[in-house]
C-alpha cells in the first residue's frame, strides 16, 4: 500500500466518522425522550469519543509520513538508524546547518563547498533542504550525478512539503470537527478521562487475549 493510499484511507475514515457524528447529533437533538441535561451528556460522550478517534487517525497520518520519510532518507542517503553518538551528532549538525539556509544562493554555495570537501552527509542535508523549498539549481545538479534517485527524491520532496503551511492546513481540514454549541459551557475533561480509560481497558483485554492464544 502506497503512502498516498494510506493517507487517503485515513482521511476517508475521518470524514465518515465526522458524518456519523453529525447524524447522531441530529438524532439526539430531536429525541423528545431526553431532557436537556440528558442530551448534553449524550452529545458530550459522542463528541469526545469521535474527537479522540479523529485525533488518532491524524496521528497515524503523521506517523506514516515520518516513517516513509525515514525510509526514503535511508534509501537515498544511507541514513541508517544508529546508536553511534558521533554519527548522530554529525547528522544533527548537518541538518541544523541545512535547515538554517533560507536563500537558494547561499545554499548553492554551501552545497558546492560540501561537494568539494566530499562531505556527503552535508551534501545530502542541503539537498533535502532544497527538495523542501524547491531549489532547482541544487536538485538538478544532484540528480545529474544520481539519476537513479529521481523517483525517490520526488516522493521525499512531497513529504517534506507536507510540513508547509498550505499542506498542513489541507491536512487539518480533513480532520476538522466543530464542537456542538450545547457543549460551550460543559467541562469535557471528565468525559475525556472516562473515554481514554475505557479505551485503555479494551486494549489491555485484547492484549490478554492475544497472550493467551
């Protein structure tokens, strides 16, 4: 399953859950058997449960993006997971220096210096920054030397751009959910605590079932 398909499924699940909540909300509001307090209580429970579920879907999207980014960086640049403190420190420093670059001309000079020093780690960090910001002079130069990495670089660029304001807003919109007016003066903390405790109990019971198999 591709990353795009995974994200599409998660967003579709979120959309369906929000639609289901809206239908439940309409049903509760028109239920003559419930008092106003009863309606607020039911709406609060349904809203909190839905919000928690939607948040989990949003987290799964973020995790999927991060996981694929790490995988692509490993495939493209050889950035394997490591416990070597020196390697981690050098990688972090290269990334911080690259992330501080905001002018494509300065970035190109830094990229060329890194190439002359055969500093592959910094070359890759600057190239990743160029992918994020669309600096074609660096991208084109790098891919001339590494044409086999073009497809992976295109995918990585899309993932890196997922962090820009427009893409973040688009993602948030798929998981956006308005709080019902009935809850404007309701403390939802107890409902959230109860819902999360209940979910934890279900997960624990499921884990016990698996261990007993």
